C-alpha cells in the first residue's frame, strides 16, 4: 500500500505525471494486444487452416465491439470512476488476449476477438477521465499527448515483441505472455492509483496546482444523459471531425506497408528500415501537439484558439498525403507521408483532449461519455477507410485515388472543426438539472 495519509511532502510533487505514465503504458499494452493477431496470423494459419477471407473477418472483428461499446463503457467510466473501470477494462482485454491461446478454430477465435474489443473500448474514456481528474486545463493537452502516444509506441513495439515471442514460445505462448503483461499492469495500477485528494503522495502544493480550475465548477447535477450530449452540435462536430482524422490515420495502420512495396517498389529491407520513419515522426507529433496547445493556453490565448489552431493546422498538414500520391520520387513520397502522419497525430492530441474541455461543469462529469461518442464515430471511419482505399486500389490498380480521397477528408476535418464545432468551453447543463454549491458538496 502507499504511505498512510498525512505523510505527503510539503514541496510540490509531480505525482500527476506518474498517473499519466500509467495511462501511457496501458495504451501501449492495448495496441500490442490488438495488433498481435496480425503479427501471429501467418503462423496460426498453418495450424488452423484459416482462409484469407476468414483471416480478414478475424482482423476486423475487434472493431465491431470496440466501436459499439465506446459509449456504454464511457458511461460506466463516468459512473464508477477511473480506478475501477480502467482496471476492469485492462483485466478484461488481457484475459481474452491470453484466451486466444486456447482457440481451436475460426469460431472460437472470432468470439475471443469480439470480447477483446469490448474490453478495449474502455481504455480511452478512462484515460480522458484520468486527465480531467489529475491535470489543470493548461496541462491537459500535454498529458493527453503522453497517453495517446502509447498508441504509436504499442504499434511499433508489437512487431518485434510478438515476433520474438512466436519464435520463442509459438503463437499460443505469445498470446499468454502479452495477456499476462496487462494483468501485471492492473496490479500496479490498483496499488498506485487514487484520486488526487485521496492520494497520500500528493503534496498540498500539487493539489492546489491540480485544482486551480475548481473554482469554476459551481454546481452539482444529475449525470448528464448521453442523449442530451448527442443533441449538441459541438459534440456531433467533434465526432465527425474525429471520424475524418481516423480515415487518414488508418491508412498508416493498414495499407502503408503495401503502398511502399507495391506502389513505390521498396524492398523488404527498405521497408523494415525506412518504413519506420513515419511512425517515429508520428510519435513525436503526439507530444508536440499537446505541448504547443498548452503553451498557447499559458500565454493567455483562449482555449478555443489553443485547441482549434493545433487541430486545424495538424489536419491541414496531414492533407499532404494526397500530394505524396502524385510525386515522382519515392523518397519524397516517404517524406511527405511522414509529415502527414506526424501532422495528424499533432492534431489528435488536442482532439482527445476536447472532451475534458467541454464536459459540463458538474461534480458528475461526463467526459468519459463524450470521449466514447467521438471514439465510436472514429472507429466506424477507421473500419471504412481501409475498405474504401482497398476498393479503389483494386478497381484502379493504384493507391492514388485512395490517398487523394484521404487528403480531401483531412481538409473536410478542418472545415468541421472551424464551422461545426463551437467554442471550446464547458457545455451548459441540461435544463432541469439540480444545482448545488460546490463548496457545500465539498463539505458534505
């Protein structure tokens, strides 16, 4: 157990950064667990006799439940809290990652992947809630960039880690080990995580820093219904804008290696060496986007300007994916794609911060639900993007049409965030909500 209450140091501690580091590790594990099937699948096919058609269904099964359960899991995070729901989500998906080892054919694999997606749907809403609880507004984009970069880190780590495990223990053993890593994380999380006021390691100075925006929270209300959120134009705009972001980013997650090999003639060795460059740039983009946005807030710019300028600038930069499709030089195309990937993750950091910025000022925050809504739209687009680009590629024999479409969608995202999404400020509480003094609540 952590030290007993009352032993916290008087200097300003930095426990909030330890909390977001735990979130980063969870998201990295999340992406290793969702990607390990694609790495292990060639070895599994030899034993289980899976056809390409069935393999495709298995790879896509995760997104079915992952998209559908975003809103319900976000709602549960808001209701039961970060500690319980984050632990439950990671334990759930880790158990079903490990359970893949006992699969005996397509049906059991398909069921396990559906259940895996259900658990992973709670990850980003829980991270959003953590950032809201532990960080003042002027640090939230930086914190969001840290945990969201786990997605890039996990994706990059999945190939070498899972490949090594398959070679060492076989494909079944690889799933057991990666699932076990998540359960270790749950144990560490349960031991360390508290809300700021309940954590004995947090000094009064850090607590005052974290709660510097608390004075603006003047009411307590019944939990905002998700139906009310879906009626709000800004929430819809955020969902549509995030869907556009996903359309672009899923090219890099799915078709990017094939593009370099089939369209640009990269050898396997060149792919292995130079194909990592966009991922490295994207990893840096996550951190840079949050740091720039929070710096704008600290310099006195409005939250609307600080968030929208980085989102629109990032998505506009990502539109050069269309230019990469038509340049003659393969190396220039790679550089443009790296810039595009870095730009879209630059924007993503602020996009995933928005739910904490617009959640109504109520003690019963709904930031997890808002994150679930925009994530649901994002993952539907994430499923559509590779299918549509693949359809265009199959029909034309070229990726040009698909990449130009992705560039156009990136520009559409800019228009949505400028014209549909309103000011970045807490949404008004729905009519009929009961209001009480926050000070009275804190004394209760």
